[in-house]
């Protein structure tokens, strides 16, 4: 009996190396390292004038360690700040809770809702079919069509959702290609994944990293108000378009123009899909109108040049988050085409009012809670909130000010400073999530830039954009993993092409941040207009 009991007991696996044993006990190792960090930081006084800076450093390093190792889901480790900061008397739970789910979080809720509506009614498939069917049969032009459609969608839907939604359409197309077109298949997949990441740069709702920038802006410049939606797009979109062109040129040159094999393209698959879609349905029309209205209201809410913005004349307390919900929540009320009165169906055409969803009975409304809760990216809100709390705690403890003072003593001009920051952020974001990277570096770099006499907003926005320069590794960003999961691309192949793109993006981004962005932002975000960043409590 005892022998049987022994055989049933769990056995510790055998390890070939010490590193294998550490990997098996990863959680325990991270817990011990966290305790060691806490002990060391609490026993060191970084700055007598900022007694809480050492405690802020302890929290920053511990959270960064758990994010880097990912021994727990980011959703869980993002809650650490609301425990650690009050425990170390850095900030109160109520202050942190306000940062965890602030106005920018609601901006993403509105973005998620409109994205789920687009996915539910297949509007994304209609868009990509329309683009591809009008690009002809030249491989390089077809790639441009794919990339343009994905780029456009990822501006308004999360880049992860865009990549996932596109994969069934891409797979259908790849099956029509000859077996010896393996390289071109890789080109199509890489263009989809990387275009989704680049498109996410262009708008505040494109990627959570941009949302973290908006929250950190409010933390560092609390009296400046919300960062205008239109200003963000005007600053981000040109860079995103430049990177998209560079991506298209690089992939076309590598896989098409100098390829020894001639690639024969058959776009009949997309023409067939387009015919099967039929006329635009009532639901697609409503969702399209809703998206157009939403974008128009976002763009025109705040001042643009001499235009004062409509918000000041209607409801000055509205922000981008509440505007997003104002426009998207009615989708839960508007009936589907199948529920419309017969006279309305006759006017619109019966073919537009079928309200068909594959495998499901016709729903009652454009959106319902059952359709939203399954696809809603709750974890992004947790990671986003954790980053906002970390930024707040880094500032409240005085740590941001202390680090900024140390970095400000490093010599070099603005171009060199931006180049170094871009290189560091790009390397880190390849192994750490871009949201974590922005949460760790954003406020610190803004504070450092201000002390060095540079524009803090401009520099923090540069960190935000560079955090999306993650083209090398499958684990760097979800769109890369979606592409890698197809099994058609090896890590070595993605890393080889991705490393080149990283280097190009760093150089182009640095030039853009230093020479072009100041002209776009103008004087509105200079220190004399918005004040110096609040780098300490």
C-alpha cells in the first residue's frame, strides 16, 4: 500500500541544467527576487528630498519583473500597484482606483463596442473584398491592397482583433496560390500582421499603448485637459503611413520584385466572396453610419486651429470616452433588419433585411450583451489600468523626478537623446508587452526631456509610437503571434526581416520625432502653454 502511495505521488521532473530547474520553479524564483528587490530598495534612500522615491522604485521594479517574466497573466500582475503603493504609503487606494478606470478606459470601451459590431456583421470582410477586388492581379499591388485594408481596420479595431478577423480571409486566398509560392505566402502573412501593428499607431483607439499615453498626459499635465483626439491623429497618422509605405516597399522588394519565380494571382476567390455577400445589409449600413458619425464627433470635439470644437457649445464636460459611448450604446437599441416593419423592409429591400449570422438565429438588435461579453477584451482594460496606476505612483513617489534628474545629466543633443531612447524602447518592447513598455518608460522620459529643455509631450509621444515598433519576434505583439501560429513562418525568418524593419523604424521615427512632429504639434504643447510636467508629488 505504501509503495503504491509512493508511486502515485507527484514526482519532480529531472533537469538537464540549472536553468531548466529555475524555469520549472519560475514563480518561486520571481517571488524571491521580488522580496529581494523590496528589501534592497527599502534599505536605500535615493533622495533625502524625495523620501518615497525608493518605495516607488521598489514597486516599479517588482511590477516590471512580473510583466517581463509573465509567470502570471498580465491581467493579474497589473493589479499589483493598487496593493503595493498603499502598502508602502505611496498613494491611497481611492486615488489609484480613479486612475485604474479613468476617462480613457471608456474611450476603449467605445472602441471595443464599435469593433465588435463591425466583426459581428462582417463589415470587415466587405471592406477587404472591395479593396482587393479593385487592386488587379499584380502581386505588389495586391499586397498594397491587403495592407491598406488591414491598416484602415486596425485604426479603429484593436490590431489583435484585426489580425484574427483577417486570417480566415487570408487563408482562403493562400489556398488558391500554387505550392511553390511559399515565399509569397509568407509575404502576405507578414504584411497582414505588421500592417495591423502599424495601423494601431494612427489613432488613440488603435492600440492600448496610445491610451496609456493619453492617461499619462493627464497625470503629468493635470491642468492641461484631455489630449485632443484630432491632434493625436494628425501627429500619428503621417508616421504610420510612412512606415506602411516602407513595409510595402521592403516586402515587395524582398518577395516580389527580385523573386526568381513569377507569381500568378487569381483574385476570383475575392470576387466570389463579394458576390456571396450580396448588397450591403441594413446592419452594415447602420454600423457604417455609426462609425462615420463617431469618427466625425471625435475629430471635431476639441479645438482645431481657429475652430473651437463643438463640445464647448454643447457639453464642455464631455470627453472622448463619453462621446464614444454616446454613439455606440444606441446599437443595443436599434433593431435588426429582420425586426423592422414590413413597409420599411419593402422600401429597403428584403435582401438587406435578412439579419443572418452564421450558425445562429436572427438577433433582435444590432448588438446584444451576449454578443459583446464573449468578444470584449476585458484583459486590455486591466493592463491599461495597471499601467495608469504605475505611472501615477511613479510620479507621486517622486521617482520620476529623481530618475529624470539623473538622466538629464547625460550629455548629447536632442537627436542623440531621442535615438537612444528609441533604441532602448524598441529592444524592450520586443520582449515585454508594448503596454508594459509604455507604462514603465512614458512618464520617466517625459520628465527627463523636460529637464533637458526638450518638449516632454513630444518625447512621450515618441515613446508611445516606438513601443509599437515590434516586428522581430512572435511574442512581441499578438498580431505577430497570429501570423506565426499559421505554421508557414519560422521564428528565424520573422526575426531576420523584422530586425531590419526595427532598425529602419527607429531611424525614421527618430527623424520624425525631432524634425516633423514639432511642426505638427505647434506651440500648444510647449511648457509656457501647458506648464512643466508634474514629476513629483
